[in-house]
C-alpha cells in the first residue's frame, strides 16, 4: 500500500482543545527548538528530486517550487 511504501504520516487535529491548553502548548513550543529540513527543487528538477528521494539523499521534506517555473 502507498502509506507503507513511502512511510508518510498524517497530522490530525483534535477539537477538544481548550484556550488554556493552547496557551500552555504555545508557551512550551516557544521554548523548544524546532529544526526543519527542507530540500527545495525547481519544477524542472522534479526528476532529480524523485531520484534523491529514492536514494535517501535528504532528510525531512522535498518541496517542488512551482513558483520558480518560467
């Protein structure tokens, strides 16, 4: 199945969050260092992005930047 093949995860929200919970969460989030890894590819480099994905050449997420396309 697709999800097993690519190991993608899904983020779901929960509706039972109180305002106090949110304030506490954002106060904590401000103190925790969050590091993201994004590999950007121009639209014409999509084949290279897929090749890099297949061979594990980046950590995090790959983004195809269609805004940079002519």
